[in-house]
C-alpha cells in the first residue's frame, strides 16, 4: 500500500448488489473518524448521493473546467485556472460527515456531451493530493468499467456479492478481471444482503476466497431507501452500519500508516 496512510478503495459488483449503499456509508464512517474523504462516482446514473445523504444534482462538471490537451496527449486537460484541488473545492459537493462527493456528470443528451466532464473527473482523480484524501469509489454494475480500468486509482478493490447465482457469476468474473487487468494490491470479497452466517460462507466457498466482511440484509435500510434516507440517517446504530464499520476497520488495517495514525 502507499505509505501515505490514505485509503484508496473502489466498490465493484453486479448491478443492485449493494455497492453504492455500502460505499456511501463507508465514506461517511471514514469522514466521521476525522479523515478527509473524497467519494467518487463513475456511474453516469449516480448512486452515491442516496447513501451519502445528499440530494441528486444532475449538473455535470462544466465544460469550461477543461481546455484542449497538448498534441499526442489527452484530448482535454484541466483548464489553467483549475488544478485537482481547486476542482474538488469548486465542484465537489459537501456531504454529511464532511465527505466531499465528485461525480463526472449525468444525462445531457448524447454520452459524447459528457466527454469533457469525464476528462476533468479522471484527471482530478489521478492527480489529486494523495497525502490528503481517502478516495472511496463507486462503479456502475457489471464488468464494463472494470474491464477498461476505471478503478485504477484503487489499491483495494471490494467485490460486492449477494448470495445469488448471478451475483456470484459477476463476482467471479470481476475477481479474474481485476487481478489480470489492473492488478490492485488487494482484491477483497464483501458479502452483501446476507441473512445469516451461511450466506457469507456460501459466498466464500463458491468464490474460493476469504470474505473480508459480511454486510447483513437490513429492513430499516431498505425502508430508509423507500423514503430517500441514507442508511446512516435511517438506522444509525443498526446492524448494517455496524457491519460497514467492521469493513472500514478491516480496510484501514490493510494500511499500516493509517493504523499508526489512529493509535
Ligand atoms: N444491506 C441491505 N439491506 C437491504 N437492502 C439493501 C442493502 N444493500 C442495498 N440494499 C438495497 O438494494 C438496492 C440496490 O442497492 P445499491 O443501489 O446500493 O446497489 P448497487 O450495487 O449500487 O446497484 P447499481 O449497480 O445499480 O449501481 C437498493 O434498493 C438498496 O436500498
Ligand atoms: Mg450503484
């Protein structure tokens, strides 16, 4: 792991597995522990605001954030008046527990219209101050973005898996892909919506991998979602929040410098 003690984690998995619900809660719990957290969403249909507890904002990073890149370089680069930290200050939303949230854009006609926002987002994520930010990333469901290396910023990739055949199938592919395509330092399995220890065991044995943390199915979290409340606001002390807290501890323990900072 990087010696900075800053956490860089991404959540991948099948559509609907619980990535955004876990990632947003994870980001807030890190923020609550006094850390500077940037939550990043590379899903054009953002999922993180719901679990971070902020309203969805459909405005993309504006086009004037970038200018044409140098010959042979990227098509668009951050405009001279913006560096990654300035972009985060200007366009990163402030969320509960002090988390900053950055999303590249949303529906604005054809997907090509988001290219500039996407370049601004990518450059910011790869060049931000690594000594300052914990980065918590949420990817769209499935294998497409992971295939194209959209989680390269992450040292720890959490594959979120429900105890269902299709979720396990997707997880198996993602485990192979992440190891072969962009090789993060740690690929961890996170069991999601489990209804008992058997479910977590089933996931571990079917994937032939250790389960880093098991997050239970939670009726209060689901009820909160129905009224638009983030898990930590709907059920702050519940089993879901506790399990994500355990996941945070386990991920932090992978970072010796972060552990030293806490002691
Ligand atoms: N532990 C849980 N207990 C109960 N419901 C949950 C739990 N985790 C997630 N859900 C519910 O499952 C649904 C999908 O969750 P979420 O949006 O987090 O999945 P996702 O993996 O991010 O999906 P997508 O691939 O579409 O982005 C939501 O309605 C959410 O409230
Ligand atoms: Mg999601």
